[in-house]
C-alpha cells in the first residue's frame, strides 16, 4: 500500500508467524518546514507510544543500539509501554501513594489530590474511572483558556485527551480518565458527542462525585471545607446556570458563613437550627463579615440573636434568586423589602407614628423624589439612624454588580430610605421641618447620601455631599454659640 485506497497482497518468506508493518517516511522539506525525520528519533517514538499505547497489555519493544566505551555497538530490546494501567489494578494491589504519584506525574501537579475516586463498573455499562479533585484550582481555571474534560481510553488505548462531555460544568475542576471497552477504537470526535454509552457514563460519574462529596462533608468536615473554599464558587454558578436546572443536585453541597458562626454551614444545617417562629432564610450581602455586621440593617438581627447567612461572593445573591427557597423555606434579604422581624405591637407603633409624622415624611419624600421611591419609618433599625433598602426584584448589591458590565438597559433597584423613629436624628428632623422647612431638602439629601455610603454605593456628586456637610456643620456651630 502506498497510503491510497488500494493495496495488494503477495506471498513472502518470513521466519516467524505474525504481521510486520513497515513505514516509509517522506524526505524532510525545508521549504515547507516539514520535519519528518523527527519521527525516527528514539525519544519521539517513546513519547508517542507512551501517549497512545502505554496501557496495551502486550509489550511494545524497540531495538536500541548504543556504543560502549570501547566503541563497540550493542543492541538491546527496550520495552516502551507500562502494559498494566494503575486504574485496572484491583484496589488491594495498589500501593500506598501509587495513585497520588500517578496523578502528580500525569497532570503536572506539585501536590497530591484532595480527593481520589476510583470506580469500576460492570454490567449493562462497563467502564473504569479514575477521578481526582486537585487541592487548588489550576492556574488558568478562571480564564477562557481553561479546558475541562477527562482522558478517554478504550481497552487501555488512548482516544482523546479532554472529553468535555464526561464532566458537567459545575464539576469542571475534576481531572482524570475513563476507560471503557464499550467504545469503539475507530470512533470519531463527532460520533463521541452523540454516543449513548458516553452519556450514560457521564451520568454515573456525576452521581458518584456527588455521593463522594456528600460522604466527605459528613465524615471529614475539615477536608470538605478545604474543598469548598477552593471550588464552592463553581458549585454556586452550577446552581445559577440554566435557571436552576441543577439546583436539586448541588444545593446540599454549598456552604456559607453566618453572622453568629465563623465555620461555614450548609443550607440544611441553617434551616434545621432555625427557631420555629422564623419563616425565612435570612441573608446579608457584603465583601466581609465585619462589613456586613456593621451595616444598619443588621441592627434588629443582632438584637434578637437571629442568625444570618453571609453572602460575600458576587454570585451568592443571584444564586439565591434562582433557587427562591430551600426545602420550601424562602430566601429573604435583610436589605430588601419590608422587615418581617417586628412583632405586631412594634408594627402598630410604627404605623401610628407614620400617621403622626406624615407631613415630615411627605416633605422628605418630595425632596428625594428623583432618588428614592419612598421614605418611611423603619422597623429594622435600632442603633443606626438611617438605612437604604431596595424593593422587590433587583437589590442594590445586584445593581452594583450589573453596572460593572456596560449595559444601558441593565435593571436598577428601587431605593427606599428608612429612618429610625427612635433616633435623636429623627427628633432633629422634626425640629428643622417645624422651624426651617426650606432646609429640609438639604437634610434629606444629606441623609440619602449618607445611606448610600453605608451601602458602599458610589455618590454621583461628592462635591455636593461635601458642601451639604460643611453647611450643616457651620449652621450647627451657629446654633451652639
């Protein structure tokens, strides 16, 4: 055969039974920069055999001729392949550290894996898998260059380096391989994408990974927290993706720190610890725990010792919106909508005071008509004077994240200014409204800008805020003197 569609068969004299295949390489072409002779180099042949046929059960040998110190040539047979892959061994035959060594050599990691999952399945579906969860994400894990996928073998013969269909995006950090005798050696990449056996294997692998992670969470919490610190964000994106299609699979694997505890808890643990009177999973957004605890909206939760989940990643609140609830308990932001913490007596008290101070509240709302939807007395503030919350839908934190990507049609949060009726500042506002009604606009604007700062929101006109503060300080100084 000359590499075309036809071939011929002839009788030949041969000493041994078997098949000999001889390849004739083209001459190197310098003009086309084609270097064919590299395939005659020993290390090139070794690497090709190692990559594609390392685990074929029959030895692949090569005659290697070397000169000794006296200049005499000596030919020896060198076996190039391992023949028995580590994943084909019985678990009792695998030595301590052998799988870790295999992982580090094959996947170029300086550290052993955080978790190894070695599975052999026989029956309607037959395959062996060896999966690894690295201790740390790959250096390019969060870049567009990162490619997920598992190595694919059929009877020990390498087929593909990174088969993306074997692992879902929420487990894209997993490295490893699958060896299945059910796959044809001649299968193409296009056929693989539609192969039913491959899809069944992928489903089995996903269930196995979830099972092993759940087991780790229950029996080795310290190691699970290490895993979650490395890959929890990826799991949360998995819940958010495709409008929560994977919610049921992943919701028991995610964890959050809380206002009362430093060690993270699962959603189940949070719900199980809720007092009977609590009807929602409360969460607060912010960059750090200290920042969240200092926010005015946390006043009532700290006073009543109610635990609050800390959402410190951008994805957290978007994920909660998609989930809507956990075990039929809804998520509720401490910075959004009406507070449901107050008892009936407190609610009635605030309602009566809003009637009493209706003119002041109307004046404040009019002064801030371009900035907020409403101004009202707060049921959630205890020590703080003022806070800014959002209505239902997009929260202030979500708006800030959406603004980071230029989009003129990005939704905006409804702003509501809440004032603490028991704070001395509210008494001062009453006095200003009664004695200097024209000044109420400046006071209202100052309160609003102060509330924005407390929320970590940008101020459009810092110069205006500086002017208002300066004028109020000067005026206060005159009153004092």
